[in-house]
């Protein structure tokens, strides 16, 4: 009013015979691009008429805008719905406040729970409105994927208006795609049930249309839950009548009065009726929750320092969810009793005897009690006592460990290597060796460290080192370096012996001897791994290669260092006193295959003639190849006939009290041994000691094989005696008498000793 037109009203008088009259509505031309406007017209108060007003008594006057107005574009609604089987979804786009001229707008899809390619075709397109057009449809192609799922949605956006048009809200609309497939799925992918629940329902839902009668099969599959123990196996068919959307499968549970923790089984759907499919999830995991609670210690053993004050003992409940609430006075709380018992530690001397009851209610997962430990200022070594759990109340049950061995650690400083073994690459420059101090760290403690040759040689494979390591207050870790010498020769793993000794304000604890292994990965090293007569390969059957004898030997090769090697072949060379027969009397080349570093050896037979005299050494030399590449030779030496060699180490061995000897071990270098070793004899000369039962001696080969030759023998002291050990001897060392010089068989009396 006043902008687009002037209001008017009045009375129209029809004369006799007159059927048409007109009235004028003044229109205002405001020169604004507003689009067409509407004025409502109303007739009322008909007089002198026998039938009154007839329809239409209301009318609309459209004021057509003469100023060009492209208009505004928007969705007709914020939400549209389509069915997956419709082919296309149509979203209505309107043009308002003007329709002059041609305008366009872009619409595009944005994924939501509906996914492009799965539920719809991703679309970006343009709608064009001609002059006067005010309605268009945005088309989104739908994909009927055959999957059973609930409604999914995507967004459709308007953008980029042209032709002078603009956007007005709503410019975004949600398209919901309703699935038209019919299928079956479990209501829940996981069902949690208590094992005492008896028969429990597992719900299956029918998705999509419900107008028909449909069926689907179901069955159980065991997991950690076992049929006949935790549940009864079931299978069958669920029938859905028209209109039914949900059915329940009845699963019988069996109460197992054991502490098992939660157990699992699987329910599966299969064979849906014609025209229907399986939806997701078609498998449901049933978690059978344990109704019992296990009560136990956290570990079967624990250590506590003598000066700690209290040993804090922890008891755990495996299933706090079944504990009775403390607010329910009609329910007995779950409890368990505990008590200590002497071992080598004595109540009243090393600890205070303790007993009592622990209560578990309202979801308590852990409970603790204290056992007072006495610091009696005596150096007695480690002592032990035990703690046991007993008399649990339901639903609690004892679980292992329900006996706890507590070790009271003496508050001396324990000094050791961090590991009995260390390793370093040959190219590693240096190995870091870590020393640990345990127990009492409130004093200044020192310990001597040193290196010694194992199979590695100082100055050739590593640089020898030694020194004294000082631990000040609070220090628990120290390190020293062993420098490795790199060379270009491929070699087997070499070992450096590491030793701790002479502690001050501390004691040595295992491991106080360790081994550093130097690894070589610069190539492949194949070496002899021993030999033996093949079956029928010893004509004289005396276990010895005799001069002029033709023998067949099993020659073993192994990868001793470096990297693994493939396709190994070996050819026996006629040299160094070895004559190689030609076929068919012998085989000069054999295939060994693949060899793994430090893996098993591989053996092949070779026949050759020993050309030499008695005690002469001959060498069976194998030329080795890997594929077509040469990888060196392997030499097997044999002494013809029989002979004896003596090897010795004249350096003194100091037998320390309550510790390993110095040096440890004492090495005897054995070289140039060919042929077959028939026997070995070990002799200890100039033996002194105050109590021979404390002496234990073992012979160890480079490969690690060992033989205990003396342990806990004799009684009393000895001075400057010589003991020889020979398997062929008839006597054993005495268990009760003073030892004297002589030859005996290796002798070991209990208890068995573990060598570091």
C-alpha cells in the first residue's frame, strides 16, 4: 500500500438488465525491480440479491513488474526423500522475486552417510531458468546396490548463480535415500551376557520391506566359549510374518563355576529366503561374561630390600564387576584370608608374622596389605618367606599364583654386568659394556673390570682394556668401551671374555662374567665342520686313516661367519697327500646347497687315497664355489696312523674364595690337530687349596660342549699335588678323604654347580 498501489473500496450498483461493472485500482509505478506483486480483491455485502454472492467472491490482482528482475534461487525444502529403487531423486529448485531473463545455478552433491558410487552417482550440474521460469528440478542419479542398510543421506548444495540472480535460503538441502532391499541382520554386532543368565535372546531385525513372509537360518560357532561347557549349540530358522520387523534367537547358556574370564562365541545368519539378502552385521559376537572372580597375587615371587620397612603385598580380583555392593547389607562381601609362613627368613627376626582378611566390594580391582621387614644390620644374604591366600567367599575363587615367595634382599651393593652376553659388528668401532649396581646404592662402591681373549685375540680383533669402576651415592649404571679392530678378512664370530673382580663395599652377583661376540657381516665364511668315515668307508675298520689306504669320508661344511651363502658346491683337489680317484670309484665334486650362518652343517661323502707314511699329515682340500663364484677352500687334515700331542697353559690359576677363579676361564690353545681325536687326558699340576670340596673344574670346548671333571671332592686341604683325569682310569676321587696325587676318572659329587 502506498508503494505498489493505492487502496480503494466502494459500492457497485447494477441497474435492471446490467450484468457487468468495473472498478479501478490505482497502480504506482515505483521503478523498482521487485518482481510481480499481488493485491487481493474481495466482494462483500450483496444487497437486493436473492442468492447473495457467488464464487468467486475473492480475486487476485497481479501487478506485473515492468522493471527487469532476474530473481533469487533456492531449494523449495530443506529435506527431500527418495527410495533407492527410484532411479533418480528430484529436488525442487524455485526462482522468486523476479523471473526476467535467463539465469542459471550450479548444484552439487556432498557425501554423508550415503556414499558416491554405492548409494548415488556424485553429481555437479547446472540448472537454467528461462525468462519467466520459476521451477526446476535438480536430478541426483541413485544406485540400487542390493545392500540392506538403513536410510542414508547426502547433501546437495546450490552455488554460482548467473544472469544477475542471487541465492537465498535454503541453499543446502538434505537428500535421504531409503533402502528398498529386504534383508536380515543382527540388531547388535556384539552382545554382552552373563554366564548365569540362562537362556538369553539374540535379536535379529528385518530391514526394508515387511509386507511378505520371509525366513533366514541361524547357527552358533564356538570361539573361546565351548559348546556343552559354556553354552548349548543351536541352529534353526527364523520366520518373519508380514509386518514383523524383529525376532529373537534363544541361546541357552551353561554356568561354568570356574574363573575363565570373558569367553566368546559367534552367532551367524545364512540362507535368507528368495528375494532377500543378508545385511550387516550378519555375524554377531556373543561375549559370555564370567560370573566368578579370581583372587590371586600379581606374581608368584617378589623381592624386597631388607631396609625397605614394609613389603607391600598386592592381591588382585580378575572380575570386579561381580563383587557385591557394600551398601547391600543383606549380601556377604567377597573376601579372602592371607597369612605368612617362615622359609629361610624367620618371623620375629627377619619379618613380622602377618595374617588377616581382605574385602572386595564395589568394583575394587586390587587390595594390599603390609608385612613389616626387619633391618637387622646383619650380612646374611637373601632370605625368603611365603604368603598364602585361602578361604575365599563366593563369588571369589582362588587363582594361581595364590602362594607368594617373598625374598628379603640383603642391603649390600650387588655388582654385575647388565647381561651375560653382548654383541657388536666387526665394523662397529666399539662395544658399550654396561655394569649395574643393585640393592644398596647409598655408599661408594668400586669394582675392577677386565677383558681376556676368548676366540678373539687382543691386538688383532680388539684392544684389551681394564680398570676400576667407581659408583658414587645413588649411581646404579656405569659403562666402559671395548674397541673392535676391523679387517677385510671374513672371519667367524669371535668372543672376548669380560670379567669383574675385587669389589669394594659390594659383592659380585651373576652375571659377573660375560662374553662379547664380534659379528662379521662383510662376506661369507665357509669352514670345515668335522669329518667321519662314511659307512663302509674305512677298509681296515680301525677308525684311523692308514698310509696308502683308500677311504670314503663324510666331510661337513658350515657357514661359520659373515652372511648366509647359497648353492655351495665343493670339489676335492688332488694335493697335499690326497689322491682323488676318478668315477666310478669316487666323486670329486659334491653339492652342499644353502648354508646358514651358525646353522646346521651339511655333510657329503668324498673318496680319496692317503699318500704318505705313518704320522705324516695329509690335507683333503675342497675348492668351494657359490654358484659360479669362488668362496675359498676348506681343508681337512689327517695324521696317518696314530700319535699323541700335549698342550698346556703354564700360567697360574688363582682359586678365589666364594667366587670364580682368576683368570676365568683359563684357556689352553690347541692347534694342528688332524685326524680323529681318540681320547683326551686333563692334568692339574701343583694344586694348592685349604678345602678341596670347594673346588669345581670344567673343561669347555670352543663350540661350547663341556665336561665336569671335578666337583665337591675330597676333604681338607692339599698342597702341591697333581691330579690327572682319564676316562680309562679305574679310580674316582674320594668324597671323604684328603686328595693325593694320582690318575682318576672325572668325579662330580652333588650338589650340581651352575658355572657362569
